[in-house]
C-alpha cells in the first residue's frame, strides 16, 4: 500500500499506546480515522485531540472479544467514509505467572482480546475490503495484526500471553498466503514489538467484570508483573517510533515488522533448537541476572504468602 492520503484507517485499541500513535501517524499522512477502544473516556480524549489537529475521526466503544462490536466498527467506517483501506487489529492485553496458575478467566480474557479480537478483525474486515476492491479498480489495502516478540519466543511466566501472540503470528501468516493465493490487492503484516512503553503492562485496569480476577495474585503473577513493569517502562523505543516503523513497513509491503530487530537472536536460537531437535535453550542464558531476580521475587512472594 503506497498511497495513504484520503484513505481510511480503522484501529482497534485506538485510544492509547500503539493504537493512539497509529492514529496520529495516519492523520499526518492524510488518512481518515475510525477508532475503537474498550475505554470510552480515553477514546473521547484521543478523538478530541485529533479533531483539534484537523483530523477526520469517528470512534466507537468496542470490546473486540465480541464480534458484533467489531462488526459495528466496520459499519461505522462504511457509513462515515464508504470504504476501508488500512486495518490495525491492535487491541491487546497481558497476563503473567506460572502457566498452571492462570485461571480460566485469565485465559478467556487474554485469548478473547488478543486472539478472538484479531480473528473478528480479519474475518469481518477482509471480506469488507475485498468488496471495496471490487468497486474500485485502483483499490489498495493492508491489514496489520499486532503480535509481539512473545509470538516468536516463549519466555517463562508469560505463558497465556505467549500462546495468544503465537496464534496471531500463525493467523497473520495464513492471511498473507491466502490473500496472495487469490491475487487480492490487500497486503498483510504482523507487528512484533518488544518492550515498548505503551501501558499494556497495566491492561488489567480495563479487565471486564465477566473475566475479573477473584483470587489474590500468586507469587509468580506478582513477580511477572514487577518484571514486565520494569522492562516496559525502561524501553527506549517509544510508541511513536513504532508507528513510524509500521507505516514504512506497510508502504514497502513488509510482512514481519519489528520494533527491536536486535532481539531476533533469540528467535534464531529457538528456530535452531527446533530444526536440530534440541530442547529449548534457557531464554536467560545471556542474562542470568534476570532469571535469578525473577526466581528471587517468586521465592520472596511465596514466603510472604
């Protein structure tokens, strides 16, 4: 997708973090905006600020776990602008801890947002975009699904999140191949950011009542939260930087988009282990102090409990 001006971008999780920066970057490039987010107050603030900058933007409260709400977002885009060209299936949440300590609600929440949200986005918007292409011989479109480096690696005490993000990578690759098979004028990318200060480490602030935590967090969950908070907040690559990287990748037709390509050494190690049938390497082999700190926090938390 080369031309962005006067085209329409739809962004889930558009009120904060990466989604918000995608919206600002899209506006800079002359795009019209449709934002969906589960947090209505943040959505209103983002839309108000964008409009003050001259942006054309509409927004809906949207819990991407619910297909009917994603469909409503698509309907709003068509009602407002008559077409959709660029879709960011971006809404995401996180949950940590030893994988056997995650509750059914943890799984339902994380997979509901991170996996079903992307499924709904792909299922609904791809068909809509193909219809737009049938009406416009000059149509070009693109779909960006937000995964994570956790979609290519399997760090400990992040099991639920890892599973969800690996699913997004597989879904995105399948989408890429299927679109190519039918010669669709629609590209696809998967974004795999590393630790970027976006607020995802505090995503539990918007955890819905139907999947809320009912038990006190375990020692491993507290340790995972502390480690994630530290890693995310110490990130040097900002969400705005990632937005610029993504739009460049879309313009160049790039499928895999990384915020921290220097982290791909771990991916190469994992692929090497798979190809050579080795047991998974210690993800903290190069940073044993991180592993030791994590173990220490878990032991301390268990003692306090």
